[in-house]
């Protein structure tokens, strides 16, 4: 596989026209994907769809179906972009990998979602440390079809630009919100708890762990609590936060966070595995007992 970095000049952003450099946006080198690459996509796609039946939120499954993603080959960003444009106005852009925070926020604020162009190797189907095409495309992109979630992602991008200007602590608070919603969020449907977070939907192990293991806590969405809660990126989560709907998420995050950041700056962070008095705790797995509190 080899990328064909392309220099895109004068991209429109909320700051006007700015130049974007070759390291920023990469045209998806679709013709260069190998048979192994397509097979990895097919394997993961089929496996996750099976795992997610009855586990992912109905909104996620509906959105993924509506996009026309299929297991048979890695989708072309250009094809998905036509569908997304009509649904919510989002655009996928190819990238090499994680972006500097401010670039990432700026893309989201302008309804551009960065997608890693390369897919993991066949020996990495169960676990990979950094986001690849499967995580980004299968995990993140479907919910961009959902109008409310699409708005949330844009608002998050604008909030990120703002938090970046306030300082590192504000940025940390906001990053935790992304982590516990966009990446690892659960949602309560009429018929039970479901997954919507991308980090979960793209992982077989965490799909099962998040819903069926007795170990993690499942706590009702609480903005300030989330912003104070630490997390680990290299193990399954110890706590998941549960929303009732994407509207609830939108409403709870609409207020100006500036005074919240100021207030949180005077409070301690919370270890990832802690249950506090007064937490609204949702269904636990079939096992007994609570996860031990707090060493993250
Ligand atoms: N209301 C937030 C702010 O003032 C912006 C935001 C919206 C952040 C949605 C995250 C998610 O910073
Ligand atoms: Co992600």
C-alpha cells in the first residue's frame, strides 16, 4: 500500500481560506488496497455485524445500512460522501492517522470527518492500538448519517477549538467527553442497553464486555462527572456512561462550557472505576459484585 498525499490548497474553514499541506489530507489510494486489505475489511465487517445485532443501537445499524457499506470491499470515500452529503452534509477526508488536536477540531467544526486511509494487517483483526480505516469507517462514520449526532459532532469540534484556546485542563475535560460518548458511549433503548460508541462497535471483545461483563460500571450520563473521569486507552473501560437519546446528549452539551471548565479546575479527577453515591447505575452483567474502585 502506498499513499498518494495530495496538497489541497485553499480549503474553506471557519477561519476563511487556509492552505492545507500534504501531510494533512490524503486521497484514498483505493486502487492500491491489496486482496488482503479487502479481506480484512470483509472479515471484520461480517464479524462485527453479527456481534452488533441486538447490541448496537438501532440508530447505528439503520445508519450503517443507509450508507450502503457492504462487506465485499473497502468502501470508497467518494461514494460514501455522496450519501453523507445528502443526509447531513458531512464529508470524509482521508488522513494518515491521528491529527494535531486543533486540526481535528477544525475539521469537525466544518463537518469534515478525518478517516485513516489504511487498514490493519490480518494479524491485527482483534486488536490494534491506533485507529485504522476499520475503526474510523465502520465505527464512526455511520452515525454521521444521524441528524442529531451529526450536529453533536460539529458542536464538539467548535467546542474543541474553544477549549484549546482556554488551556490544557479544559482540553482534557472535553477530551473525556469525547471518550465517554463518541468512543465508548452506551444508550438506553426501550428494549435495553445498546452500544453507540465507535471504540466499542469496532471491537468484538469490547462489544461483549461493555454490555455483558459484570466488571464495568454503567452509569447515567452526567456531563461534569464525565469531564472529571480519567480513562485508559489500553484496556477495556471500567465505566461506561449511558445516554437516553442523542437529543439528551445534545441538550446537555449545549450550554457554554467556559464556567464549567473553571469550576472543574478546582476539583479532583475521578478514577475510571469509581461509583459515587448518587450515581444512577444501570443494569450490570450476570456476575456478582462491583468492580473494585479506582486505580486508573
Ligand atoms: N457547549 C460546548 C461549549 O461551550 C460545546 C460543545 C458541544 C462541546 C457539544 C462538546 C459537545 O464548549
Ligand atoms: Co475513534
